[in-house]
């Protein structure tokens, strides 16, 4: 399908596709098996100028937006959803600075992220605060020109590997969600440590760790926006980044579909390739249609974001919800196409299914997405 | 589409072209395409892109409707062809020892010289290498042109080029053959330019056109997908390089004798701008691949680097060398020096055992002239079976160790 | 320092298949790529440029071929090459390695002062390995073929490791010189986005026969000493027997068939 991409977007997509094919595909299984962080791929991404596709030109980026972010994430995910998320999680950690950072903060952090010198991460989730972001327990206490952070963030993608973290902490407990603020914290700051690396079902090339703050003192200048804006920072960031998760899901689904189609043309049973059986053809047709529908929705939302639409909460949630459900279904079906081979680790398809699952969970579970969508629907009805 | 170059003539006869696309499919250089044309019989007309066309004539033969006409223009010979007589072989030596590819070239050179009714000579350049001349005679040379100098001990492009250019100018051979080694390929290319004559690389067959008394040089192109026979009609000498192991070594006949022609040249011709400051030999622990009589090769089907252990074990028992397909090398299971095929080494062992190798054309290009080919592969459709003398459809991890065991018994190892 | 990299656009021979019915090449879907060995040449030029300083070093890529070959030049620019030159003229048609070497050498002379010319060791469509040394001979400069490492390079002087059948030689050479490089020398980088954008905006300088100081009799088909007389598909080696049965039986059958050869080999 032709999505009327710009010349630059096509260039971005083709380059990401080349990296995925030539550099990621050969190492995807190994990183998955050994749970190693793909630094060599991050280096390739940096050398290819892909790390800053969504960052403004004056900060060393390419000047693209959500669409470029989606294209890169999708293409990388087609080869490995785990490696793709190392890139996409940096975008998630960077968006708060792009959206709410002042010029000084942008000058300080964005060029190194755009050039790929540094990775970023975003830290909201805690043991007691998942979907209920208002329940976060990490605190930031103001002391003169500084804030002092205490608390533990959980399951932070790129945790330990990233240099730059945007962290949501409570500056005023009394105010609940309105008492949260967002901070930029650099790796190496005294009082900032990491917990153990988590063992995961999928996206195993990516690193997921706890962030531990123990009387961690940071300058006042590291506050993003104003005190009390933390929750808004998080929500606006998610609005922009959810198409990225949707794109990851689309890529994973497409990758699994590619393998299924290829296999169906090679595998022979009853003297014929299995692709000649109509039962299997119908499966492939459904899978392809679903992937395309998910892609169309994802790109539409990315375009909305890029054209400056004010409120994209509902559409963002729809894209993330739909694409991640498609990814789960298509990857499961892809295994079915491969039969017993699909279930074996010698073949790459089972990994796609394991990688797909997280897209239904993180950056807001699909149940939360449905809440968001329903809430917006009802609001619209009220407004008439 | 570019215009037709003025001096060569190949053209599509519009009235005859039926738009059948046979020529498009046949053209090895992708130089023909179909365009819509009102003039053509069936609305489609073949057109030739003259930037790609080499006038090989493949399309002329393929066209069933006589719609392609080609006449290769006559170029007047650049030299007096009749002055050139004799077949020469460059006797490449390393550390004073003539390389075995030279004896292979002498074997073929003798045939060519006999077919032309002329003499066979070897060109030997080095430092104190005269003793090597005797074996060159035993292997069929009638003459050895010998140039000795302390500065010529090791091969250097410039002095070696200068010497051979001078020898050719003085003695005028009609054919000059080199081994397609790293030395031979560098040297021959340079000489061809200096003498303004043709050079055909990596020939797999050399014959004499009986009528015209010229050399027919056949070589693979496009990774062995096609073969081309190449002529050098109007320039002399006709030069070719031949890979090691393509031709059989000439037999030793110790009764043969010959004449040594010694030449020396002034220092300016022996000077080299490049200087060898160090020579490092990397001795491989196993048998040299191109010399091996038995090769056991592994490919993608091994599945992992460790798979080469079973390959090595069989090779060891058989006293053979270990080879590999390009995909096994690309996966970094084994170093490039083991690669067999178009971009690796050409081998011609007595027995070639391909384990888990599908047999892509570029691999076949490097091993299909082996005497016996044994293919072991899970996939009964693998192209390797189409060249195999013995095919085994099965798991190499069962078959190869069993073979190793069997030959341990047979060879009492 | 001025570095010139000579590259060629070739069909990806890996993609080429023979149609078993007509015994002809199947070209459908065969992509044009930069000759893989030339990718190492481009990468080495860029590495030398990085080593010597980007400001003082210029990398020019040069190709002879039809106008589509500009795509190959663009790829080099997207990796970081500074300029591209396309030699395209119907007078160059039908060139063999001699005429190609001559034409490229004349193009290089036209470009002005140069210090280093880098070529891939050979092109995968012809596999001749002749054009690199041919250019060096035409320009009468030293050559170092099969280079696997640039040890040292400075104004007027360089040191390379040249791969041989037994190992390698270290060769010192004055500049200007020409080298041909092998796969071992480096791992080519992927293009960068900024490079791709630059490549999109740049245009190749096109040189034709009229722009060169050449002897027209030495160009193209006329200037080529060799001519292709005929092209044919290699005789197919026909498959032999497929051994059937259980593994021990197969192994016994095979061992019986080849045992004499193995024993005779092990005795020599």
C-alpha cells in the first residue's frame, strides 16, 4: 500500500530496512538467547544517523517526527523486536525533553542522543504503581537549589545502559497525580543505582532494570517543565510514543508473516507446497490484511501527531491497542503455519510471538488503552 | 537508449522481429529490452543498449526469425602477425622453486605448440635459479629464457614486467601463458597494457583454431553461469592466465633436453619503485586446500561453528583438507581461507565431499570439476545433487561420523 | 591527499539462476549492485580519509558504464565519498579489460593530481582482476595488488600488506600508486542518512570521449584486443546415483565405491 511517504521518509525506511536485514537479522537469535545488549547495532544506528530522526535539526537530528520514529521502529522490529525497543525506548526517554525541556536542557541532552552517543530511558512504573500512575511512591524533596530523590523505579527499559533518564517523582504527595514532577537524571549521579537485570519472556536483547534512588541529589535545573506537571509530561509523552509501540507491533507481525509466507512456499506435504492449500492461503490472507490495517492506523496517527494535532490520546491508544493485538494474533498464527518447526527455537518464529506479547502490556496495558478510548468517546458525546 | 556505435554493426531488423523476447532472455549482459513500437510486426520491438552490448552474438544464435544481424567489423592487425612464433609459459618461482602451476601450463603449452608446429619455451626470472631449467625441459620446454639478478630474487611488478616486455619484443612469441596466482594475475595485466595486447583471465580450456592458427580461450563468467570463448585475433602475443589445478601437470621425461637463452638488462629496467620490507608466512595447520586430493567441505547445513568438528575429523582420517561454502564463511564458522567457490578457491580434488552444502552456482563454480563428488544433504531437492557422483539424502551428523568410523577401519587408523 | 576509487556496477551474480528448460540466464529480478569488492575499496578510502583528516583529503569515486551506474556512485557518496565521476559514452561500448583500463586511466588523468587509486581486487561479473593493474600500467605508477591492510600512509609514501598464497608481504611504495584490495581489509560501513541526502542532491560529473585526451582507436570495441567469440552455458554435470537405505548400509556402499581412490591417495 502506498502511504504517500516523503522522499526523506522513504530514505529513512530503506536505510532502517537495510540495517535490519544486514546487521540485525544475523544476530537477533544470539542476543535473544544470551540476553545481551546489542551495542554493536546501536553503533551502526548512530553511524547511519538514524538515532535522531525524530529530533529537531538544530539539535543535531534529522528534523522528522513520529512518522520517522515509527518507520525506523517498524523496520527494526521486523528483524528483532528486542533490538528495536532499545532504539524506541530512547525515544520514549527523549520525548519529555523534546516536549517540555527548555532550550538549555535541549542543548545539553538532545545532540548526544541524536548522534547516538547516548541512549535515554523513561521511568514511571513502580512496584505499586503500574497502570495507576497516581500511586507512585518515589519522592523528590526540594533542598535549596537541588532536589533529592528517593525511591525505586521498576522494569525500566534501557535501565543501566542509558545515560539519560527522565524520571517521574512526587514533589507533593498531598496533591496526588498533580503532585508529580518530571526530572532529567544522568547515569553516574551519586545516589543513583541500578537493580538486577530482569529475565523476560521476550524482547530479551533489551535491558530491563530497576532504578534505585537513595538520597540522589540533582540540580534544580534538571526539573522538566514546572513542579506538578509530571503526570502531564508522562501522558503527553505517551500520546506521542504510543504510535511507536504500535509500529513495533506492526514490525513484529510483519516479520512473522514474512517467515510464514516464505516457509509455506518451501514446505512440501502430500507432494505439494503447503502454500497451495486453501486453508493455509486463507490464514495468510487474513494475517496480511490485519497487518496492513494495523499499519494504516499507526501511520495515520503518526501523521496526526506530526501535523500538530492537539489531542491524540484516543487515536494513539487505538493504534497501540489494535496493532499489539494484531501482533499477538499474527505471530501465533505464524507459528501455526510452521507447525512443529514453528514451536522450535531453531526457527525464528516463536521469538516473534514472545516479543509480541509485551506490546499488549507496556506503555499502558491494552485494558488502559480501552479506558482511554472509552473516556474520550464519552467526553466527545457530552461535548455534542 | 544510446545510439548505435558507428564501427560495430549489430542491428534488429524491424520487419522480422516478432517481439518474442527470446533474445532478451539470452543476452548475458542484459543489453536487450523490449519497447512498444508501431513499426514492429506485433507491436513489440527488441532494442539493443550499446553501452552494455559486447557483440558476443548470443542473441543472433537465439533468434528464430533472423531478426538480428551482426557483422563484426574487420580491424586491421596492429602487428605483423606472422612474425610471432612459439608458445611461452611464465615460470613463476618462489624462493627459487618453480611453482607446480607452471608444470600444468607446460603440459597444456606442449599440446598447443604441437598443434601449431612450433616450440615451447619457459621464461624464468630470479636469482640463481638456473638449476630449475632442467626440470622445465623435462616437463616439455624446448627453451628456457633465463634472466638472473640478485635484485630479482622475489617477485616485484615493475622489473618483472619490464623484462618480459623486452623479451617479447625481441623474441616475439605468439602465445604467453601465466598461472592465475596473485603474482601471475598482477604481472600479466601490467604486461598486457605495456604491450597493447589481449589477456584472458582464468581460462578453463585452451585450444587452437586449426584453420586460423589462433588460440581459443574459454573461461567462465557471471560466477560460472556462462562460459565464453575469447579470441585475440589481431594482437600478439595472445595471453591467458590459468588457475592452479585446471590442467594436468606435464609428465617428467628426464631424457628431454633444451636450450637456455640467458639475457641481462640494464639497471634502469630492473629498478622497482615498490620495496618488499617484510615477508610473513602464515602456515596453516591443515593441508593446503588447492593441493588436496581429498576435500571435505561444510556449509550452512552444519547449523553451527562446532559442526566443523565432524568435518575436520573425517578430513583428518582421509588425509584431506577442510573446505567450506560461502555461507559457512559468512557466518564466521570458519576462516575465509577455507572458502571454495567463485569468490574463494577453485579446487579439483579426486574426491570432494560436500556436507550440508546446497550447491549454489558460485560454489559449484569452484568444485564441479572434482573427479568424484559426494553430496550429503537433508534436502533431496538441493542443487548439489545434480552434480554429485554419489548423493546421500540424510542427516550429515549421522552420516559423516559413520563414514569417519568406517574409514578408520579401512585405513587401520 | 586525493584518493580515487574505481567502482563498477554489476548484476548480483548470487541472484542469477539458469532456466533449466531453455538453459539460459534468468535475469528477471536480478539487482544491480556495487561490485562487492569495490565496497571494500570505498571503505578503505574513507578510513584513510578519517585517518589523515577530512579537511585535507578528498575521495572521488569513478565509474565507467551506462547512466544507471550513477546509482552505484551515489551509494559511495552516501557512505561518505566527496565527489563522483561517471565515464559514459557510446564510444566506450564493447570495451574489454584493456580498453577499460585505458579509458579509466585517461579519466583519472583528466581529474588532475591524485595520490592513491583504490580498486576492488576484481569484479564479480567478470572476475578478471585485470583492470586495476591495467590502470596502474597505463598511468605508469606502481601497484600493490591484493592489499589486506594499510599499514601506514602519508604524503608521498605508503606501506601496505599484500596477501599472497602463503601469507603476506609488507610493501613500501611511493605515492602516487594504485592498490587493489581484498575482503580481509575491512568491513564496509552502511550509508548514513546525511550521506544519502547528500547523494540525492549531488550530481555526477559525466566524462565522455570528447572530454578526454585519447586515441579514439583505443576506445571501446575497436580498441579492445580481445573479442568474445561465443557464449554458451557450461555443460551440465549430470548427477550420479542417490544412495538409499539405512545409514550403515549407505556408508558401506559409499565406502566400497570410493575406497580404492582413498587408499591410493593415502599412499602418495
